[in-house]
């Protein structure tokens, strides 16, 4: 049963990574692309790490794997903010929906 749950979490994580990549390629501006990529990758990473933690041989290994997720969440938020702030500083306007940028 644990193997099935682990495999399911790994597949779900891969789906979120794929969805983030599609968002990166399909959305019209840097802000929407950044949002899609950051959210989907964080969910994907959480699912993958949970799936790997279920397969870990020791509790210490599982806890180390699960510790990676909050660190990645904090890093992702900081980097997404820095990229969006730089885009705003450069004068890149958000897409308003009227036309393709």
C-alpha cells in the first residue's frame, strides 16, 4: 500500500511539474508565467518529496526529505519576488488582457 501511495505522489508531482512548464510556455507575460511556474513547482516538489519520504528507509532520511520543502518554498517566494520586482523596475507592464504582448 505504501508503494502505491508513493508512486501516486510521484506521478502527481510530475503532473504539477508538467503543468508549470505548460504555464511557462503558454502564458503571455513574465508575471503570469512566474506565478504559474512558482506555484506548480512548489506543489510538484511537495508531492515528489512526500512520495520519496514514504520510500525512505529511516525516519531521519524521511525528515530530511520533508525539510527540503519549506526551504524550497521560502527560496521560491524570495526569487519570484526578486524577479517580479526587477521586471517592474525595468518598466515591464503586466498583461491586461486586451491583446498579446
